[in-house]
C-alpha cells in the first residue's frame, strides 16, 4: 500500500513553490543511535542489512524507485529521496481533497519508509547485502565463508592496535586506522567488480552461483573490516 502511495505521489503535479505556495522545507532525518545509523533502519527491520520491511511489498530500492545497482551514487539516492519526500510532506498532501491525496493521512508512515530506505542505500555495505539478496545470493547467516588469511590478519591487527593504545602510541594507532580504511576501500572495489561481472554473466547466460558465493565471502570480509574500524575509532 505504501509503495503504491509513493508511486502516486511521484506522479502528482506540484505548485511551483513545492508546498502549496509555502516556503520549501526539508524533511527532518530520523534520530541516530550510537552507531551513527538512522534509528529508522532498526525500527523498520532493515538494520540486519536485508533492506526489507515485512509490511511493505518491496525493499529499499523499490521504495525509492531506484534501479538495483551497487554503483548508485549518493547524489542519485538523495535526489530520489528528496523528490518523493517533498511529495510526501504533510504540507504537500494536506489539500483537504481525498481524491487528490493518495496518502489519506499516512504521510508520516511514507516519510519514515523513505528515510529508512535512503539511509540504507547510502550505506554501501548495506546496499551490497541488499543487492546480493535480490540476486538470490546467500545471506551472512547461511554462508560464513571468509578469505583464508583474513581472520588471523584481523586478530593480529587488533592486537597491535590494543598494544599501541596501551602505550599511547598515537602514530601507530593512526597507521592502523589508515590500514583498516585501506582494507575497506579494497573490499568496496572488489565487491563493485564482482557485481559488474554478475551483470555481464547475466547478459551472457552464464551460471552465476559461483559469483554469488564469492560475493558473500567478500561481504563477510567487509563486515570484519567494519568491526575493526569500529574498534579503532
């Protein structure tokens, strides 16, 4: 129902002022928890990186009407969100004419769904996990495979960081943070390449199961890197 309402909003004509002649306003973001992620992700059941609300017939890509791609740019996501959030704003839909108001008093629900979808898609790791799920790949709790040397390497780096922290060696700590940032960048590049290969495989009719499994392994490794970054911050 909410996705249908969003689709109707997207096609509604707007005044040149956006909100019936009133000054354009921004939709306030949902509050963030200690992790920095929007509380909307947790409250809508997408904090586990699946990007799906059980009460919505779709996922974050569907809600924002964006193509399911890993290489979506932040600007694309923000533009899609702002376009729909503007249409969902109470000042925009409170016309007093039910025939012109597809939300019928549910603008808050739509706005919250749009917020949660935007926040998830702006998180590259969450976006990748959602896309893998859409392509039929295994979830993290179904396949915990890691690159052979990753676990040992992460344990060693964490130990080095704790040692540096106990000594107050800020130089070593900075180097380890830079190393972890580099590991994240490497995972992003690898995952992006694998998704591109999947697209080519689909066009050529090649079996994609091995690529999906490899993507799951790289995303598991990415999660370890993110945990490392959380520890060293």
